[in-house]
């Protein structure tokens, strides 16, 4: 009888704790209608999909990116959807440009409520073909750029009260993936930065969400940079992102990110495969290390002829890609502004 009573008390306590956590979460939820949202890296891919969905909720969206042609296409896309959106040219690797953009948005929009750091580059190929410049470029884009943006945004956000920062990292920022070393190393740095900033800003009411996406169908591999055996590197990465179940549509990923931002969640891992991978690394690091070594042996070897030259996905097409096997990824590329310029 005592055991039954104890179980009943424990169940009641658990239900109460769950209800309180849900209430606390809902009380922290923010409304994006009329909010000022800056998305750095918002001209294509996931960033553009986030802009669409923030805009659909009534937010005043500003997207910043390097390519003026991509920005113009994104502006037209958002305008046709009835979104309130502005565009600004900005190289996230340049601190002066980042500070200028943040200050301009805060001034013209009457503040800055949400900052999304989504600018990214992807370099794929064996380490023998990667240079120090590749690593520096990845760090400048994925680590220094978000840091510049957050430091510039804080004075505006502190004056306004409870605000949101979203840093888009990657499963590559939790698990080192072969042939993605510059990308993975810089995403590890962003993950650590984002988690640390959250801890320091929590008491000020500014929530920082670290997003860890798994494979997404954005079409971004067409604009990735490939080294080594270019066509084979492009083929495996593009086809892997085309597989349903292994990858997720950008629109679905964006919806999850916006909900995490709304509630101020500390971390969001997107796709079941990514969640399993993170859990396996924590529970069985030696097994995962062996798995990654095996995966590396299955990937293409180097190419001494022109392997040091970086080529885009558009320059690396073959009979395999594009094809019926990559239909979902190719469709995503057209939808998300990942088209050749």
C-alpha cells in the first residue's frame, strides 16, 4: 500500500512539474507581429525560409547577405508573399559592415527584437586539399561574424528588454564529419560561443537559442565549395540531403526554429537522425569515432590533378546529379533561391 501511495505521489509531482514547466514556457513566449527581425544570411536557403515565416507572422524582416542579385530575388519573393521586408548588402566577415547593418536596422525599425545568425559556407573535400585559408574563411563566417553581430546587437536589445538571438550551427558542430573539417571546426566554435552567450545573458531576459540542424533539403549544396574529386564529393553530399527521413524540408525546419525562438529554448536539434547521433556520441564516443573513420574510408580519395581547386556544385554536376535521385533537393534549390547567378 505504501509503495502504491509513493508511486501516486511521484506521478502527481511529475504531472505538476510538467504543467508548471509548460506554464513557465508559455509565459515566456513572444509574439512576432510587428517585431523587428534581422536575418544575417537570409537571401537563400534556410535563411530565406525563416524570413518568409517570420514575415507571415507580421514581423518586419531585414535580410542581409553579400550577393546583391540574390538579395534582390529574395526581396521580390518576400514582397510577392506580402511580407514586410528590407535587404542590406553585408559581408558578415567584415566587422565594420556588420555593426553598420545592426545599427541601421535598429534605427530604421525602431529597435531590434530578433537576431538570426545564419550566414554560412560549406567546404567539402579531403583534408589534404584544404588550406589554412579554407579554415580562416569558415571561422570568419561561422564564428567571428555571429560574434560581431551579437556584440553589435546587445546595446539595442538591452535597452528594449526581453529579446531573442538565434544562432544556426549544425550537427557538424556537435559531431566532426569527415570531408567537412573547416565547416565542422567553425560550427563547433559557434556552438560553444552560442551556449556561453546564453548563460551570460539569461539574467537580462535575452534568450539565445543554439540550433543544430541535421541534413536539410535547402538546395545549398549547389553553392557549396568542393575540392578533391569534385563530382563525387558533390554527388554524395547532394544525394544524402535528398533522402526523405534522413533529411528534412527547409520549411519544416524553419517552423521548428521559429517556435524554439518564440519560447526562448536553449537548444534545438533538428531531425531524429541528428538527435540519435548526438546521443550516441555522448554515450559511446569510441563507437562513433570508429563509425566516422569507417565513413571516411568510403568517401572519395584525393585528386592530385585539380583537387586543390574549389568548384561549386553547379560546376560539379554529373550523370548522377542532377537526376531523378536528387529530385527533392533540386526542387528545394529552385524554391530557396539556390539557383545559378
